[in-house]
């Protein structure tokens, strides 16, 4: 990868990557399954708008 195409990371992003590397395989699996469940729920969700009825 050339120097001009290299992605620039903020300090916060680097800290998140370091924390992720310290996680065990079980923690990674649990995090991934949690995100997968949220993703499945959001795919099934539908937003319905009910017009406001004034009294």
C-alpha cells in the first residue's frame, strides 16, 4: 500500500482497535452474535406513520 493511499486513523480509533485485539475469542463471538441479532431485528423492523388526530 502506498503512502498516499494509507488510511489515517484517529487516536480513538487506534485505542478501539487495541482493545479489540485484547478480547478473547469468546468475547469476540458474543459481540458478533449480539451485532448479528440487532442486524436481523433491524431488517425485520418497519416504521409506520399514523397521522395526528386532533380532538
